[in-house]
């Protein structure tokens, strides 16, 4: 009996100590470790952002016309060989690890039966003076369908650079964003696209 009593004395405090220092509830409502981690989190800085929630075009232009419909940028083309949208010039410094993302929806494109055939489509960052520098990204349109938004996401490092500047100098230069959608032969077309939630965000030294 004495030995059993001794065992109980040793075990009960150990159990009490365990539950007292790990305030974890079965339902997952509270966890001290999670709270400490979140308190020290550093938000990722937004380098460039357009959401069109103010009802304007926010300085963007297009092949033919732009308009703000429902808090998104509608851009059109009439008769040219591609559907394009152009952002305003912006001064910023990019890192190769920064993430570029945006949502695009192609509502019509008269020269193709599906936007998945727009195989010459690209996103670019460009200097104001042609020839100084362009960072171009080929867009994978293989899953695009008319009327369905698609989110593109890629790092700055995925772009192919060309121009008289060095790549490093270009990343710190004034630049503007542009989108181009075209079929393989750049056929004349009537087309409409919708752009939304454009962001370039830092990814290093931050959590979200």
C-alpha cells in the first residue's frame, strides 16, 4: 500500500504540470504557441497594387477602351492584333523574390474558339523609354475558358529580361505593367478582358 501511495504522489503533480503549461484545448480554439508566433509576425510589404475598388481606371489604358465595372478593370480591343492593357508608370524597387499576381477573365476574343488558344500571351514590366528594359513573362493560358477568371502568380525571377540596362538597374527603375493576349498569328480581333486584384508583394523576411 505504501508503494502505491508513493506512485500516486509522483504521477499527479506531473500530470498537473503538463496541463498547466500547455493550454491546448481539444477544439483547437486556443494554443499559446500559435498566439506567440502570430504576435511576432511581419506582414509582407506590397510593392505595387491595383484593385479598382474606387470606381476608376486607376491610370490604366488599353488597346481601345478601359472602364471600371463592378470594381474591376474592363479592357477592350477593336481591330488590332492583340488585346492589351497598360498600367501607369510607377517608381519602385523590386526583388527577384517578389511575387506578382493578378486575376484575368477573357469574356470574348473573336479570332479564337477558346482563350486557351491565345498562346502568344504575355505579362511585362517595362521602362517608359523603349529599349531601356523589359521583363517579360509568358502566360500559361492552357486552362483559360471564356467568362472564367484565372489567377496568375509567379516570382519576378521567372521573367526574361532584355534591354540596355542591367537587370539589377531595371529592377530599381521606374516601370509600368502591361498585359497582352494574342493568338499565334496576332489576328485582328474584337475582344474584351477583365483585370482585377493586381499585386506585387515582397516574400522574404515576412510571413503573409
